[in-house]
């Protein structure tokens, strides 16, 4: 009978199933999911408010046509889009780390399988097959997390490109509306 608290039993089963690397992969998966949720929240709520404020600030300016005004508009737009793009390098790093961690788990699992086979006097093929199956679990997990992360990164990059274009279009349209 385990002496661990009830809430830690899933972690214990995770370590038994695929090793300690699976726990690290679970932490990375939680980080990727948390960053994805934060970006979704930022885009749905904060980004739209900041974009409206920028459009109002640009429309409130009296000078829209000078070189300095157009440069200021470009700087403001780039700064706003940079805030949307800010966590993208971290997301890419975590997603790239997932398959590598999975491979690390497989290598350490295979080492333990071969170590236990060398220590046992009976070289059972069934024990080796079970050990190899347990050793490949971290690779599968790492790849699954990476695929989901890549889908999110791809979608986020698409949204960033689209919103960058929309922001420039709306700033130009605000200029046309103020001239009319």
C-alpha cells in the first residue's frame, strides 16, 4: 500500500509507466497549455482593447500625413504586434524540447531494461518486450505534445500575421475617415 497522499497517486502511476521523464513532459505540457490559454485570453480580450485604444489615439492626432506621423504610426503598430508575438519564442522552445525529452525517456528506459535483463538469470523475451513498450511511452508522449504545440504555434502565427495586416488597414482607414 502506498504512503503517498491520494492526489499524488496519478504522478506515481505516471512515473511507474514511463519514468521520471514523463513527469517532466507533463510539466512542459502544462506550460505549453498555460501559455496557449494566456495567448487566447490576450488575443480575445486585451489585444482588442489595446487595438481600439491605438486607433483612437491615431485618429485623435491632428497630423497624419507628415513623415514623422507615419513613422510614429508604424512604431505604435509594431509595438502592439510585438506584444502579441512576445511569448512565441518560448512556445517554440518548449515544443522543440518535447521530442528531445521523449527521446531521453526512451534511452533511459532502454538502459534500465537492458540493465535488468543483464542482472536476471532468466532472459525472458516477455519481460524485455514489456520494458521496451514502457520505454517508448515517453517518445510517444513527447511527440504528441509537440504536434499539438505545433498546431497552436501555427495558428498563433497565422493570427499574428492577420492581425498585423488588419491593424495597418484600420490605421489607414482611420486616416481616410478623418480626411473625409
